[in-house]
C-alpha cells in the first residue's frame, strides 16, 4: 500500500472495482486493485443488503453499482471538477444524513465531500447500511491517509462544521431547526414528471417505463406524474409499459398494488390499470407505489408556467424540449456527476464552508 494515489485516483480505482458488478451479472476481472481482499466480501454485502431490504433486489443494486462504475472515470471526474480549485480548500468535517430509498442514494454527497478535501461523518438510513461502509474501506485501502477522514455513526451527530441532510418534508423542518447554526443543504421530498404530447415514439415511451418502474418508483428521480393533452389516448403508453409486467410477481410491489387498488375501488375513484400499474387523475405530484398520477393540460405554455411555479416540488422533467433542463426519456436514473439534487451545487457549497 502506498500513498501515491490522489483522492480522485482512489475513486477511479473504486469505479474499476465496481465495473465487475453489472446488471448482466457479477464477473471477477483480472488486474483490479485489491480484488482478492474485497471482491468476495462485496458480493456478501450485496447479499446482506438484499436480505435486509426487500426493495433492494439484486438487479436494482447492480443497476446502481453499474451507474457509479460508469461515472467514476478519469474523464467524468475531470469534466465535473474542471472549473474548481480544490487544492486551496481548508478541510472541515461535514456530516451527511442519508436517505435509504434506493441503493447508495447518498453516494454523490459522500464523493463530493471527500473529493473537496473534507472529512465526512455519515449517518446512514437503516434501510441502506451495507454497501457504503464496505466501499469506504476499499477507498481507505487504496489511499490509506483517508483513514480517520471517513466516520460512520448511528449516534447523535456532533462535532461537525456543516451538514447535508436528506429526508421527508417533516424531517426537513426538524433538520432546518436543528442545524440552523450550521452551513447546510437540507433536501426534502421531490418528484419527477413527464410531459407528453401524444407524438412520442415507441422508443421514448419505452424509456419512460424505465423512468417510472426502476427502483419500484421509490427515487425522487422516478416519474410519478404525467401531464397529458386533453383527449390523450393512453393505449400506446400502456403498451410501452407492458415489458415491466413481471414486476407484479414481486411480493412487496404486489402488496402495494393490491392495497392501493382496493383503496381506489372503495373510494370509487376513476382509474385505469393493466394488472400491474394504475393511473389516476390527480393534482398531486407524489403518487403511491404501483400508481402514476396524471393531469390534463390545455397548452404547453400553460404547463411551462405551472412547472415554473412548482419548481421546488420537482426533481426532473422528462419531455421533448419543453424546458432547458429537460431529461431525455429513459435517463432519469442515469444522472451525470453535475446533475445535482434539487439543483443545489454541492461542490460550490463545500468549497465555501
């Protein structure tokens, strides 16, 4: 072990390590640093994560790992950090309170804190506590002077200089009060939307199915709400969703589907369904599992105005060129390093504390 690697190099090595874990399977490669020490252990952590949280299927865990492997490259990291001077940054201790809705959901914050030269104090969600500590050990092995700069705690947070906290709208109010004297980024519930015109291709609607169903719709980047023109015909939409029908064979999803369907039927709500997905006309942005809400619009100008007014409720907008920050169909769960949650630039925040 030597200290010849920079922190950036350590994350690149971690990306190479993670490249063995993809949605096509887990395959051990040659020439991966420290692989004999870590490969089998990480396979075991994936198994534990899966057993601990029924929403963390192996496929969803591997999807998340493959995404990070694709991002932790020399090119991506250089492009992301090229506009910043990281060398003159004074090291502080930054606490991160992580959500646990999807695998490794707090990893971007973890990466951002370390790559800007700070120490990190992590309070994980109990739903997602197996993967990150193991990956942190890998980083410490590649770059031993990270030891002592990465701390995980289950206790009350103390002795830190700034905080990044993610939670529900209720916990966000608590965080804002509790951390009012510290520099902070406080994130709360957001949802993602798709604006359809009726002219979408089969390929685009197929991409939308990924935006809706990946991680069972539990991420803030998942599309939970559709805006459609008056008289929109949902036939092509449902046809594009059909490839996800095996999802109903998974018990946790099926239970939610049955429960929400029963609630809607008893309340005599109008809804359309296809055996594994319900769509319901509703003004809310946050829809329950197995449900997507929709709302009609009169004109694209009207919907642009609405989305501007509601911007603090929205994470991603999927559409064909409606706004400057549109996301392409099928890409909500493949963010780049510079796609910041809630559009708050974490790196700028960390360089100013």
